[in-house]
């Protein structure tokens, strides 16, 4: 029979398809893909967060101390006077992020206060940090938020602000002067920041129209 030789001859001359090689994606497209993935994760996280009601939202105030009582500090901020309460659990830090005592806070000092706002509009302080309004006169943004996703490869982090859980920030972490510290002032790195962590972002620039922002300091809570 001659069928088999003919079949083998036909297979021998049939050209083999050459697989096409797709060009590797550029860094820009990879970052865009990462951002799209983050968007999906943010939507899921927002749904999870919005299922719970936060009765005592976190807040941050920057101002000058006008009066001190045994368990309260009165603060003059840009828009109004604020009342701050503190307890033995409140962490006090100086400008070098070193722990200090509550008695080290003096009238006339500038401080950054992070805590929970109650229904009497009094902020229960968790952290009080001595700072300087003069040195922070270019400070435009302080964000208290929660990390949704992070990529050290692309120097990007997605953060949902606790004051407005219906939005998010794309945080650029490639600043050469970026400082990462813990709530008690210990120096950290970006590797110490994980998904779900609550952080404070400090920046001298305002967020862009698409909510991108470069930060100079991250405080991990």
C-alpha cells in the first residue's frame, strides 16, 4: 500500500507554525495594570468597610497649645479651637520621635495630635507629637488611612483615608527623603508596612487630580 508513504511525505513538507513573540509590557503599562488591580481591591475593601459603622472616627489635628489641664490640652488650629483629652495610654513624642512625658508638653508648643473624635467633639489622643508650624508651613497634607495594597517594585501604595472611605490615594513612595517610623518613633522600612495597616501620611504637596501623592513621612500605627 502507498497510503502511508504519501501521508509521511505530506507531513514532512507541512511547515511548522512559528509561535509569535509578544513584546514585553513596558514599565508604564505594568504600573497601570497594578493600579487597575488595586482599584478592584479597593472596591472590595470599601464594601467591607462600609458594612460597619464607625461611631468614633479617627482624626488628626495640627496646632498650638493654648492651655493644659490634668487630662486635657486645648489646641488652636487653623480653623477653630480644639479640645484634646489624653490618658496614661497616650504616646507622647518629641520632634525627634523620641518618647517623652505628658508634662513635657508646654503652652505655646506646636503639636500634631492623632486620636478618636467622640460625640462631644473632643479628640481622645492616642499620639501627641511635638512639631513646628514654622517648619511645617509648606505642609499641605496629613492623611490618616488604611493600606489596601502595596508594591515595592513600583514604589506605589493604595491607601483609603479613614475620614472619607469612599475615596483612595495612590501613594508614591520613591522619595529619597522618605522617613518611615512606628507609632513610638522606631525607624522602619517600607517592608514593615503590610496590607491592612493603619498609617499616617505626611506630605508637603497636595494630592493631584487623580489622587496621586508623594509622601515624605509615613507613621505606622
